[in-house]
């Protein structure tokens, strides 16, 4: 009952082998700088021991082959043969409108994923490359695609249709899709378990806060709205992404500031967010340290980040008709007590009482609200790989 999880980037490949009997990681690893000088594999076992291989890795097929050889290696391997792997779950960023749930991969699926590449040009092509590499080396093993967008497939039209010419949606599928879906789904189910409640009876706001950040409103176990949109650029400010801006800024930059469209995209995706405001870093730890030392722009970046998150939380509470629990996950959400406290400020009128002592927790499933708090607050570490493994196993069984 071992499931291999593959997450391919343009020049990297993350992987994890999970024993689904006890849902424990066996090993995890990263192959980086694929096709570049200095390529290497770093694999870590369940007790934290690292095994590093530095060698030429020409392409993703070579990377997958190296992973499989390492997993079965007589000295550092953890399985005797590939037959022990029941299936491979692939993280795929974009499933478009067609796939609102995970699916076993065949040629028709790959063909549609290629069509979706125009919606996720930086991610889907790399995901497809990883799938094909695995198929060529593991032809008898079932492959499953698990989509970042799938969990948001329950959004109603009023939430996903943009107020632009409707024909742009009909002809080009320009609409809100949402991302981080695998993470939002995992933590929503995890918090319902922790509360001892049926997820169908809960109104949850899930705050996935990292270098990329998104907020989702989850009512009765289904996502009814989320902050990311047609692309992961939309929503709250992030490490380097702007989040929502007035669209007229784009032609202004082109016509008055000499930007090309490519430079606008580069600026909004890689030079904006808290990096653009603070001028310090895209790492929230660096910004928090600078703010503590009196850097006003660093403090402004944090203030804007927290303000925009509170605004989204407020709008979601209204559209859900209330809230039972607000949870924080991902790198910043799990590890920054200061961010959590600031994001919950102003919600006391709802009966949310933050316990500052409990809120000192980092990276551990914990309630951080007081016992008599009407609205609960939680820290819930995400585990997208385990969610992918569960979806994969459910399909292949």
C-alpha cells in the first residue's frame, strides 16, 4: 500500500513515498537543477538521514529514473522492487473546467492538460513532462492526476464569473479558478476532525499563508469562494505577487512608464507583494525582523498584508452567513504567531477570543482560541502530499 507522489517543476522534481497503511512518510526527496549544471538528488528518510547524489540529470525522465533507482537501491533504498508501489499521484496545477476531481491519467487526460497549459504556462507543461516520464518507466503502474484547482470546482457562477464580456468566458474560459485547493481541502477536513464535528456542519475560513497566499470559504465541506482567480496572481498580496490591483494600472504602466506587457507581468508576479512594498525581501521573517528594527516600509508591508487578509475574511463571513472556525496553514500561517494575531484583530465582536499563550505554537495542530470562544481559531499544518496520496489510492482501489 505504498503510494509515490510526484510534483514536477520546470527544473525540479519533488517526491514522497507514503505508506498508506499508517499514512506515514517513508522517504521524501528533491531533484533540483534538472538540465543544468550542479544537478543533484537529496533524499531524506523518516528519521531525517540524508542521502545526496550529484550527477548530470539531462531531463525529467533521467530525474524519475534516478528517483526510482534510489528508492530500490540495495544500500539506501526503502523498497525491494517497483511492484511495491501501488500507484503514482501527480500534482497538477490546472485542471480547467473539465476536472473538478482527481482522475486516472490516460491519453485523453494528457491531451486536455496540454490544452490547459495556456492557463498555467509555467506549471502544466512541467507536470505533463513528469507524468510522461513516469509512464515510460512504470508502464504497468496507474497514474493519477490531482489538481490544485479541483477543490474550487464547487464555486457557484456568481463567485467565478468576472464582470467582463461574457463571451470571454464562453470562448476563452476566462473565469476564477482558484489554487492551493489540495491544501485547503486537507486542512478543512483535518480541523473538522480536531473539533469532533462533521465537516458538513461547519463554516470554515482557511488561510493558506506562505510566499503564495490564498483564503478560501468552505461551507458544508465545499468551497464557495476563494481569493486566487484566473491565475495565482489574484487575491491578497504575497511574497512577490501583487494580489488584486486596479486593472487600469496595467495600461498606465505601458503607456506612461515604458513597460512592455512582459515587463508588467514580471513586475506584478516577481517584484511586487511584500517585496515591492518593503524593498527588503519576499521572506516574511526578514520583513518582520526589519520592522522590529524600525523599518517603516517593512511595517507597512505587514500592515497591508494583514489588512487585506482581514478584509477577505470579513467578506467570506458575510457570504457564508457566519463562521465556525478560522484556520491558518502553510509556512507563514503555521509558524508566525504575530501574523495570526494581526489577522484575527477586529473579530472579537463575533465572539472570537484569541488565547495569546496558545498562539505561541509553531507548526503543530492546535486550537489557539480560548475555551469560551464562540468562533474557534486553529493552526493546522498542511500535508498536500498525503491528500494527493489519499485521492490517488481512492481511485486506484
